[in-house]
């Protein structure tokens, strides 16, 4: 690939955005010393994986700045969605001088981050909110109508709605119990869909020890015991759709024009009778009639309700299974998942690019985002 950069693109400090900024950013991403969790997303570029493993120097990366505004990229193999990846944050350019100047503080505060988009972060109060202001250095700033955007971090939906009703905020997302109140007001209420999937991670090893989820039949039983339509239509009531597939509909189509999801007909649909039968088989696999599992979830109101719903469904349909919920702040929940210090976790995933692999690779044996110890030779 050869990319021609626009010559009027500027960083918020006035420096031009150049091809070297991309090369530096990708080399930094893949540098073993950076230890970037998302380094794997650049393995499509020639020599990237070997560089990340410390087997080749950074200069061997298949990305070259021919001149200030021409970037050449060589891949390991053809990647149909590579252009789509260019919009993913890990591929964003970085101003080398600025990054090195800020050192370990780079990107951690509003004033230790550099911008080249329509807005700059003017202030950032961690866990409270942040303020964006129009970037006068942005190449197309004349078309940017907003001068300022203020974000507030509010976890409870009822509080968000109250702030909206009193005019303290202009926009908020709703949870199910508030939808009916606003749905008829077409001037204020709107719906949108996103290609995200929420699911249960079933971890087979916790701290190196097998969990009850090592039993394939128990995993099957749990999948069959949860009424997903009830969750979407009653508990959430926010436009969410029940699905029996991991890859969302509308994300990708094949050469034949068929949606990827339509190629699968074997999703585990809600069937408590089959779930109970699978649980009976699981008892034999586990050698016990009762198991207790821990369900990890987020500390916001909707996620708590979802966790309680899962607990009720599993315990009602799988007699002998006890579910204890563990509610954690978002950051702590991610840490527990990364360390695989959990058994079952309510999780979500949004696509990094428009190809099914962005979801499926979570289940590859060697994927850094396989946090379930799932492995299949096939």
C-alpha cells in the first residue's frame, strides 16, 4: 500500500503530521519494551510479529516514509480489511518529539497528549469528566460547528436522567426503565444500533487451577438456561436484540453477499429442558451434584441488574448450581479478567475492524484476549 498524506494536516502544537509520525507510532507499538497489549493488531505488517518478540530490529518493519507525505506499507500476506484497520486507534500517528518529551506521562493527562483531530482535550478530571474544545489547528476546522463539549462521568442512570431533565446535560443514554417515558417524544428520543455483542466469558482455569467451567457440558447448560429474549426485551428494553451468535449481524458479508451470521444455524437457543439435560451430563463430568460459581460484573446499575438476571436464570433452570455475583469497578474488573482471576464474567466486545476475526480471535488458543483458557486444536 502507498498512502499519500494531506499536506495541511497539523498537530495541535502546529507541527505537520508526516509519514514519519506513522512509522514511529507503529514501531513504538511493536517495540517489545513498550509492552503494548494491542501490539498484535499490527502483526499484519511485514516483520511486525518478529519485531514484537524481539527477534528483529524495529527498522525491519514493513513501513517506510518515502518522504514527509508518502507512506509505504508492506504486509505479511493479503488482508482484505487492512484499510479499515487504518481507522483503529493503535494505527494512529504519534509525534515522536512530543512523546519523548512527555515520557511516562504521555497520554495520561490532557496536557500530556497531542491532537490532530477536530477537538483537543482542554481538561480531564479523572473519574469525573473531561472537556473538549475546538482545535483551531485542525485542517478542516471551518466545518466544525461545536466550540466545546463537556462530558460528565455518572454511573447511575437515574442520576443521568435527572441531570437531563433539569437541563444540566444535553444528552444521555437510557436504560430500560426510562425508555417508555421518552419514547413518544420524537424530538428528544432516538435509537441507534451498534455492532457490539455482550456475552458471558466462561473461564476454565483460575489462578492455574481448573474451574467447574472446564466441563463442556456445564458451559453448554449455562448457555441453554438463559432466556436472552427476556433479557433484551424486559430487563434492558433499550433496543438490544437477543442473539445466539458471537459475530453481530451486519458486520461482514462474504463474496456471495451473504451476511456472516446467516452462515450459522447451530446457535445455542434458550431451551431449559436441554439445559437441564446438559447439567445432568455435567454432573458426571464433574463428579458432583452441586457447584458454586462466581459471576463477575460491572458496578453500574444496568450491569448489576443483568448479573442478577443471570443468577436467577441459571439457579432456576439448573438445580444444584449456585451463582454468587461479584460487582467490581470497571478497571478492577478488567484486571481480574486479564489475570484470569474469575470464573464467569459478563463482558462485551465491539469490533476493531469489519471482519468476523475481530470477534473470533478471542477464542484462538494464543490470542492475548483469550482470557478463558479455551483451546481447540481445530
